[in-house]
């Protein structure tokens, strides 16, 4: 049986090690996802890279929430949370860009904004 209290205690006890791995892993995995989209690689590769990057970001969010659970509210917790959420959003945006949904959406909204500024 998985004991979340023990897992949270392990996360807090090994914070430096976990963050030393997760911060570069988040950045590199998200950069890989974005570069695969720019190079127009197959969808399977982009989905795999996004899954790995999102897993790292989700683990970082859970790690930060273990600190919030015991009342530690400091700048590093917010910075790490911001980094993880930014990586998640970038990965979701990469999938949407790859599918062409964002360019279609921007193409439909652009004339409306241009008309307002004239």
C-alpha cells in the first residue's frame, strides 16, 4: 500500500536532490518537445516527449505541494511551482501548435482585432 505521508516526508527530506534533478529535467524535456514541433517531427515523437516532460512537471508540482501542505510558503516554492506550470502550459501549447489548432484560432481572431484598431 502506498503511504502518501511517507512519500511526502521523503520528498521534503530529499528536496535538494529532487529539485537538482527535476529543474533541468523539466527545462530540457520541454525544450525537446518544442524543438520536435519546430522540426515538424511525427506526432508519436511529440506525444512521447510531451508525456515525459509533463510527468516531470507534474512530479515537481506534487513536490511543491508537499511543502505547501506543511505551511512552507517561501519564494523558492512559488518559483518552482511557476516553472512547473509554465512547462506544462508550453507542452500543451506545443501539441496544439503541432495540430494546427492555434494557427487556425489566431487566423480567425486576427481580423476582429485588426478591425477594432482601425
